[in-house]
């Protein structure tokens, strides 16, 4: 497998992961559930559908 083929495969895998995460977050938002993301410092943060945010480290 060439470098170009490997790059294309990794780009496709990354796009698939981005799509899956986006769909999961949208699903949680529609159900009124929170989800956890990392902030700029790598700390977990709870995100709520109504746009309030809590530190998940509590």
C-alpha cells in the first residue's frame, strides 16, 4: 500500500469517526441528555442541550 493510499484510508476513517460523533451528539441533544467533551486544557466538561456547561471533573 502506498503512502497516498494510506493517507486516503486514514482520511476516510477520520471522516467516518467525525460523522459518528456528530450523529451521537445530535441524538443526545434531541433526547435532552448531556455529553462530555474535553476543553482546551484537556479537562472534561459536560455540555447540556440548553447550552449550560459544567465541569465534569466534579
